[in-house]
C-alpha cells in the first residue's frame, strides 16, 4: 500500500481505500461463515460485497479512471482494471456458497482482488496527486457522490 506519496491524505482516495478494505473484509467474512456451515449468511455477505463493490466501481470508473483514460499512457493500465471489475461482478452474481467449488473460487477471487487493489493503490492513485488539479478533483468527487447517493466523503 502506498504510504509515501501523500495520496492517502486526499479524502476521495482515502474513501476508495476504505471501500477496498470493506470489500475485502466482506469477502473474508463470507468465507469464514461458509467455513462454519452458515451458508445462508455467507450468501448474503457475498451479495453485500457485490453491492459495495458496484458502488465502488462506479465511483472509480466515472471518477478517477474516466479522467485518467484521456491519456493513452494510463488507458492501457485502466482498461484491464475495468475488465476485472466486470469479471468479478459477474462471478459474484452467480456464486453459490453451498458449492465447495464456488467457495474455493471465492477464496481465489479474494486473493485476486488484493492484487487488483494494490495495482490501484500503489500504481494509479499516486499518479492522481501529480496529474489532478482542482477541476479534476471536483469531477472525480462528483462521480463518487453519484455512486453513493445520500453519502458524503469523510472529510476530517
Ligand atoms: Fe478497481
Ligand atoms: Fe478500487
């Protein structure tokens, strides 16, 4: 995780990172519930993880990603990340936590999500600090607000 460049001080980036931690935590919880036979709870936790990620992905894709895709240099890094969002969304939508194969699949996907997140937190987000000025931050925050109706960024 990037602790050096200061991007964690930006409220929007800090919220993206908090959403990553929330989604990973829900994935781990679903596996733990499934592990002790609480399949119904595990299935509900997977649904919650998917809903959190859908809002998170919308915020990223319409915000920081949309702004950075204007540059070819960044586009080639962003497009594969967006493809991974769609793949994980589809998988979470059809995951059956009563199936041992699907539980193994979720375990794998939680590990993959960690890799995906580190590409964002260590790769893309630090770049925003260099590339973004006031108007870009305003546009990225507006996208986050559209993705999270009724919520405000945690400015503190
Ligand atoms: Fe992402
Ligand atoms: Fe993300």
